[in-house]
C-alpha cells in the first residue's frame, strides 16, 4: 500500500489483516495516556480488542517522523 500526504509518500507492507472492524469507544485509549510524551509521536491511540492490542497511526505525523521534520 502507498500512502501519500502532500508531496510525501511512504510504502507500507502489510503482512496480514486478520480482520476489519468498527471500534467502540470503550476499546480505544489515547496513546498519550499510556506512553511517555514523545515516545511514538505518530501513534495516536491504542486499541483493546478481545485480549489483543493494536495501534492507531496518524499518517501525517508518521511521514513527518520518517522524513525527519519532527
């Protein structure tokens, strides 16, 4: 998959997608509440899904991080 934000683009390799689903508010915790400030500036949330954890990634912040502008 190729993600583009403005003039930047990044390729993302996805090995496996076990499911696509809607997320309820009680399954979502903001990453700021769970990690030290600035630890992963592009991860905006943590998902608690049936005994597993997942992450929500903010694409513009990820591209800034990879591009070295933040």
